[in-house]
């Protein structure tokens, strides 16, 4: 107990709140990776209708699968680093999280949205000509 009064807990003695925040964050990143994987596999069924049966379909789906594996590995490495920092009792001022993984996923999502928009507009223009 701290000297601040009865019932107050000295939080500086504990490395982190045992509320499982790093575990919840890791699970959220795993769900994100799973959503990327499922979206890529669904794309494998839908893209041949838009792009034809060529290798482009498999390349796009393969990029999605590679992205999902990259997110999964990145999330695992991030969780291990954060957990190690929180439980080590080392310098409390050490940076915990980096913004590379969220930025990469946001950029990937933006690029996929722009590509989908281009496909949709290209299909609408092509349908208007015929």
C-alpha cells in the first residue's frame, strides 16, 4: 500500500495492469489476419468473374494470403516484444508499441479499396460501352 491513504494501491510496484490488454490486442490482430486470409480466398472465387481466369486472379489472391501471413507474424512479434517489455521490469520509459503494423495494414486496406474502386468503375464504363 502507498502512503496516500487506505485502500490506495501503489501502481509503480507492478509492471502493468493485469487486465490482459496485450493479449486482447494480439487476438484482435489475429482476427485481422484471418479476415485478410478469408477475404483473399473469397476473392479467389469472385475475381475470375471480373478479371478472367488468368494469372492475375491468382496473383491478387496470393498477395492477400502473403499479407495475412505477414500481419500474423508481425502481430506475434509485436505481442512478444510488448509482453517482454511489460514483464521485465526494465526501464519504464521504453517505447512499447510501434506504429508500423497498423500503418502497413491501413495502407494495404487503402490500396485494396482503390483497386476495387478502379475495377468497379472500369466494369461500369465497359458495360456502358457495350
